[in-house]
C-alpha cells in the first residue's frame, strides 16, 4: 500500500508510519515541525520525508499527484497557541481542504482523519457522549478549525474514516498533562491538577486501529476511546510511579476552568461493533512508555489548547 501521512513526525503520525513501514508499505510524510520532531521518524528505504506545510496547495497537489497514494492519513494539526487563529485556520482548515480536494482530484481511495472530542463542547449534554450528540465547537480555535475538515469530508463524497479522540498519550506526546507533569517533576517543581477526568488512550493502540481503517475497515465517524475515564490526579500518580520518585511535591488541586471540560467520555460502541473488541493498554504501562521516551529525548512542548493554563 502507498500511504501519504500528514504530520508524520508527530505523536500519532509517526506511530502509524512505523507500523506501515514495518510491514513493507511505502510512506510519504509531510511535516512542518510545528510540534513534531524530525527524530520521531527514522530514515527508512520506503519512507520519503518532506518538510513543508499542508496549507501549501501547490505542494499538496504535486505530492498527491506524483505519489498517487492509496490512502491519506491526515494527522497534522495546529493547536499550540490558542490565540494563533491564523496558524490554526491555515493548517486545520486550508490544509484540510487542500488534502480533501487532492484526494478527490487524484482518486485517493481512502482518507483517515482525527478529530478532537472538544467538537462536542466543554459541557456535553450526555455522558457517555454518543455519535448523535450535536456538534458545538465554539470553545476554542482548535476545536472550531478542526471541525471544518470533517465537514469537507462529508461534503466530498470520498471514502473516509474520522476518529474522534479521547486523550491520546504515550511516547512523543507533546500536549496535555503527561509531558507537563514529567517536565516539572523532573525539575523538582510542583504541579497542579484540575478536578477533571479524562479517558487516556495509548497512542500505539490508536495507531493499530488507524492502520486497520487505512486498510479499508470501517466507514464514517467513530469514537476512539475506552469509554472509561480516570481523574487527572491518577495520571499524576502514574507519572510519579513511572519516574520512581520517593520524594515529590503533592499537587495543588484546582477547580476546572471555564474553557475546560469536567469529563468527555465518548461512547465507543460503534467502534467495537465495526472493528471488534479493543484491548486497551493499561494507563500505568502507557505512562511508563511515555516516561521512558521523555527520559531519552527530553520534553518538547507541553502545549495546551486551553487559554487559562498556568505552566509556571
Ligand atoms: N493527542 C490527542 O490527545 C488528540 C486528541 C484529539 C485529537 N487529536 C488529533 O490527532 C492528530 C494527531 O495528534 P498528535 O497527538 O499526533 O499531535 P502532534 O502535535 O504530535 O502531531 C501533529 C503533527 O502535525 C505537524 N504539523 C502541524 N502543522 C502542520 C502543517 N501545516 N503542515 C504539516 N505538518 C504540520 C506537527 O509538526 C506535528 O508533527 C491531530 O490531528 C490532533 O488534532 C489528538
């Protein structure tokens, strides 16, 4: 198979690329290193890496037109500065539209997308959130701009799968609490935890199922989530354990900010029906692998799409 992966040096894209390359597929990856890092994806005879932006229509048309992939796996996203609406729209809207257009024009058979659960808003009206829950993306630039590509996919008539995600973590994770906890604890600094809960999913689990989707399994919209959540403080404790810390600061517990969700528990029943039962990697193992990565490569990022987060 020939796969064009956007954001191939990011957390999700690099794990998918590795699976495809290991089984002999041909991969072209594009990344502008906004949040990803070149060292996330090792050189491989069947891998071509392009440094560039998906917002560049000419480049995307050329890459897709020349390579003629069987599938586009679109993981690239902009989110690191919540007030940088320009970058978010260029990457998440213009970039997404460029890719969907190119898929149509060059008859790419399949398109895999990754959407944020924040598309349901920070106060979903049901728990767990079903796929019928209304879209309510106006909580952040990230959420608004990420929703556009899902709409274009629906409009295009092409064969696609979109995974709406819980929190995906593990090695190469640059956003959310895991890298922030590791970074601060390794410097002996205190952390705060909010009273929120999250469904943390191992990136390797998502990558395996994204490959199944790239191969043709499933159609339309899915939740990739275990359907159970844990308190953020449980993640903190798992990081402390994985770092084997004896003396560590007790975290400060804070109320949930206005633009944050208490919990967004996604109902994965359609995913289990179409992809079969998923054995999720336990949180402790997921965190252990993330911590191993940070020990070797350091923390780059610790980004959040939330306005109020205090990283000091
Ligand atoms: N990780 C999560 O918990 C989570 C949750 C919801 C949705 N998602 C979605 O899953 C996808 C993958 O997320 P991730 O965790 O791997 O993030 P990531 O930041 O590790 O990967 C995104 C990659 O896209 C690249 N990129 C950004 N702008 C680009 C551009 N204009 N052109 C080319 N490359 C560009 C970045 O450099 C990075 O390598 C994203 O679409 C994200 O919105 C992730």
